[in-house]
C-alpha cells in the first residue's frame, strides 16, 4: 500500500508528459495548403506556355517582396500549385533543343517547388528558401526559352546504344594492342 501514492504520482507525470505538445510536430502537422485546383490561378484551357508564364509571374512577385512574409508565402503556394497542375498539359515538344526531356524538366520544377513549400513548413532559414526560389525562377525562365526555340531536336542516343558502341570500341582496341600490350 505504501507504493500506491508513488505509482499514482508516476502515472500522473507520465500522463502530463504525454499531453505536452511538441512544437516541431505541431509545425509539421499544420494543414497543407489547399488543393492545387483551388489555389492555382490557371484554367484548364491554358496552354503550357501560359502556365509557365503564370508560374514565372508568381515567382517574380514572391522574389520582389524580398522576404518571407504572408504575401510572399501566398505567391509561393500559388507557384507550387501551378507546378502541380503543369503536367496536365502535354508539352508541345518531347525533347528540347538542348537534348533534354521536356517532361523531366517540368517534373524538376515541380519537385523544387514542393521542396520550397516543405522548407517553409519546417521554418527553415529564409536565405536558403529564397535561394531555392531564385533557382526555381531561373529554371522556369530557361525552360520557357527552350520551348521558344524552333524544333525540339531528336531524342538523345539511348544509353544501351552508347554502351554497346563503347564496348565494341574497347574490345577492338584490346585486340589491336597485341600480345605485349603495345
């Protein structure tokens, strides 16, 4: 019977500790931004070029503020929502003149925008978020320039073809060296 008050006190302590809120958990459990279809200032009928133009405008607006206040974060959330909806439209070119896949570049924009929103939700240092935001802006501008170039160019040589050609070159070089390796 002498242990009952100690057990009761220990149980109360454990319950109180369990009820405490972890600030980091609270930050990560904030509700996510609204769905892209609600936030993104685009219509389903917009072309990919128009969507990229809107994305660039949102990024410009966020960067022009120069810090992460509520207005900048709202622009960033809209930009991220645009990247979520950007793949709804099939690119006019499969391969860009720079021999890069248009869809892969669009997915990179989407991934970078997702990373920026995650950094905001984790309250990471503002300098890093603004640097990533500037990178997203630069990549968006470069992609718009790529789409503006005439033609898309043929796809690059498949890797298996490159490896097959390389293997044949290596075998021929070894055979020509002779028995002494000269």
